[in-house]
């Protein structure tokens, strides 16, 4: 079925409020999930909501906290996430650090023990909107096998980079796994096989069955180089946030454990060289206009496709799975009250 | 022929001194080139020396300068490289910034108009040896085609990450091209074809001829994701250093133009969480000990192979091309028969 942006935001916000989030916190968490849907990444969208609600009900998420911030050094804000919602804890810290960047030039936020961030693009877009360069890194459960290995030893360890220009910012957001685990879950939920080369099963053998893949390991992207980047992000995040390493991480995909992964955000003031933002956007325009391999499929710059999809979804709404819609509505206590009324 | 580490360092240092570098500057530039040879990356080794000497003779490199440093903000050191040798300008700035990191927590060096850095691993290893996390980024001439494109629009834009642990640091150093351009040059110089998928010719068609590839474009690594990372580094470096963008960059591979690419180094104090360095090295040990795909080929961590090769070369010397040896000797105003005796 098709859902409008406004209806999706209203539903997600209400559900989160009904489960204990303040209005502001509910609205931000909802925004992150709905934007992922609009950009064409349903694996990071509304399908995450039932898990979030369940974690809130079990006390594994405290939807009221922004975590505890502490200046570890002049330019480093360390945050104990205290089981807060990922986007709430992260944005509160980014907003605390940002006003200092004109003096400092660069600053870092290191978060541990907050919940899942959703798509990292959200954070570097917010940082780019402040006129700053942003880098975001996050860790996760061990889901990815090393290059040359067969067992899940690394997180999917995404990296996002945002660079403001005179026009739209460049927005890169990629998992260092060949696909995010959410995509494997989405295949499993919709009963579709996964392509060859995406994953190994628990015995270390190649599989196209998403359920076997969930019990096994996803491949890193780009062979040895992608693996190298993934394990470097694993160590970077743990070294800077003091958070758990892949094989000890829990709580981004389950409803049993506190979330103990780490998140890192770097904010940097760009050079003040005259004309620089225009030079950056002119370069991106030249890349887009360069000859394409396939006629009619122009060269894109990171962030282009997501921006186009988001704009289309803003006008026309977006498709969601009918059963997900029903699940979400069933989670609303106002619906539960009706059942209780019927019982008495 | 086989060369010892000491003989290689002596030859390279003397050649650079004879062409105007101070002893210290010559020794550091030589160290960077010889270490690349020892690690098994001859494309970034002594074969770069004739070009460096030629650029010094033509005034395109000033081997005496460390560049001009200026604090752009409390934690950002901006450097006008003034045509200095890449390693000299970079290490001088890193050493200026490093003593401030305990107070700042994070700091950045942004360099423009310095010469080629050589392998980025050198810099993050030096930063890790100070107990700090290091990130290094650099840009280059347009040599890489976009994913879905056919024309060279991006630099090979390498990234290096170093993370200290209780044992050896993790050291990642990768070009975002499928191979560095130096490797294509090395194939051309030694008359060997390149594998399928590495490059397109000037007309945008796949080629295995390294000479046609030099006139064309190298593929990004890892398809869309590797391209995304490469163009994000392109923009990051230009935005932070105010340097030229790929299609306007000159001087890392030619003997005609001043070098106008940019370099960025980020230094970060790790979390002081108790036991963290030991946790990091225990994790890396677990990754190395995890099941491997091919029996007898254990899983490696970025930096392992280079470290093994360097140790072996330190004991046993390393192979260099006989004609390169002769070229290098011919470049010395005093000729070098004395070094012949040091061949091992």
C-alpha cells in the first residue's frame, strides 16, 4: 500500500510517544526511519519500529534520555548513551559540539551504549546543513566475514561522509558489508533469495537462502580493500568510543540485550579558500556530465539517487508492505484499549 | 639484483643530498621510498627517485622547505607546502600538531602544494607510534573513472588509518582505485599486461595494455561503493585543504608542473577506557585465528603482510630491477661504484 510522508511521520511519532518518548524525541526518531523509506532503503525504515517499541517496553531503550555528555578534551565530547534512542543521543551531542567548531576547526563526538542510529546519512546531512564537513562511523554485531575468512567477525561498520558545496552537499553513506544486514532480513521477510556472493551460511559455505545467511556471515564489499576498511572502522570506533568490539556487541537487532556498540562523529570547518564551495559543485557537475558507460544512465554522485527518491516520495508517497502497516497499527495502545473495552 | 636496506637508504639519501636536500630531509624522503620497497610496493619505491631528482633540478621541488604553517583554528594547522618534498612538509606539520593532541583530543593538518607523499602508511604508522589514532587522505591527478562512467575524473585518492593497540598497530593503506597508477606504470616499465577489469583506454574501452591504460582510466575498487568513497575523499581533501580537484591536479607523475594536490591528516587521542589497547589487540588476534577460506592461508589484518615483508627485507634485503639500479647510479654526480660493493 502507498503511504504519504505526513501519514508515516504521524503514525511513527504517535507509536513512539505512546510508548514513552517525548514528542521531540518521537518526532526525530520517526523522521530518521521515514526518511530511509523515502530514500528507498526500507531495511532501515519503518520495519525497525516494532523492534524499537519492544525494546522500549522491556526497558532496553530509555526514550527520554539524551545520554550523559562529558568533554574528554577541548574538542572531544564523550557520551554515555544510557540506552537512549540512537538519533536522540547523537543529535544532542552533535548540536552541543557544533557551536565550538568555528573556534576549534575540528571536533569529535564519541558515543557508547546508545541504540541503533538508522541511516548515517541523516547525521552528515545535518552537519552539512550547518556548513560543516561531517564524517560518521558506527559499529554493530559481528555479521561480516573477513576477506579470506568464513566466520562473522566484523560489524557491517558503515561510514558516511558529507561535504557541503555551493549546491547540494555530497552525501556518501555505505556499509562496509556488501549489503547491510537489514537487506538480508528484508529478503527473508519477503521470501526472496539473495544473490550469489552476498553471504556464507553458518558452516562457511556460500548460500542464497536469506535465513541461512542470517545465521552465517555477509561478505565484505570490495574484497580485501572493503574488508580492510571495515576492520579499520571496527577498531577506530572502539578505540575512540571505548565501546565493545563486533564479537561482543549486542542490541542493534535483538530484543534481549542492552546496545553496546559505538558511534563516532567528526565535524570539520572547511577551508575558507575563496570560491571553494563553487569549485566543489562545479566539479561534481562535471563528473555527472562525464561520458557514461550505458547510454541513458548518467554518472551519479553519492547522494543523488537518494535525493531524487526522497523528492518523489515527498510528492507521491511511498509503498509499504501491507502486513507491516497492520503490525504497526496493532502496536498502538489506543487499539489495545479497544480490545480491553471489548473484553469487559 | 638484491639490495640491502642500508645500501638502499645510503644510495637514495646521497642522491637527494647531491641534488640539494639537507641531510635530514634526504634521509626522511629516502626512508619513505625504501620502506615501500621493503613492504613489497616497488611502485611507490625507488622508481620514484629519478622523477623526484628531475623535479628538484627543474625547481618544481624545493627540497629545503618544510612549507609555511598557520593555525587556521585551535585544532587545525593549515600548511602551504611551497613545493616542498611531500614527506618533509607532512611530518613537520604532524610533529607540530601532535604535542597539542593531549589537550585538544583531536586535530587536523591540511596541506596544499606539497609533492608526492609516497605510501600513506608511513604517516599513520608514525602517528600510531605516538599512541594516537591517525587518518591520512590524499588526492591526485584524475586517473580513475566513476562507477558507470568511462573517463578519468577522480584521483586514486588513497586513505590510510592507523590504530594503536597493545601490540602492533592496525595499519590500513589503500588506494580507492582498483590498483594504484604506480602499479600500471610498473607493468608498463616491465612489459607485462594488466588483468582484465583494471582499466579502460582513452576511448573508454576495456584494455589489458598498460600503455593504453595510462592514457585512459583505472577502475575504482568495489564498484559503486569504492567509487563513492573515492569521490568523497576527493571532495573532503579539496574542501579541507583548499587544493585543486582531480581534473585540475598536476605534478605527482610529471616533470613539468608544480604539484597542487592536497593532503589531510587527522590525529586523535584514543579513549582512556581501562584495558582498551589489550581488548583491541585481543580482537585482532581472534580475527587472525578465525577459520580461513583456504587451508594454510590464515586470515590477515591490514598491515600484517607489509610488516612481515618489511622484517624479511630488513634481514635479507630486497630485489630491485637492474636497470633501475643503473639509472639511479647514473643520476649521481659522483657516480657510485662504492655501492656496488654493498650489493648483497
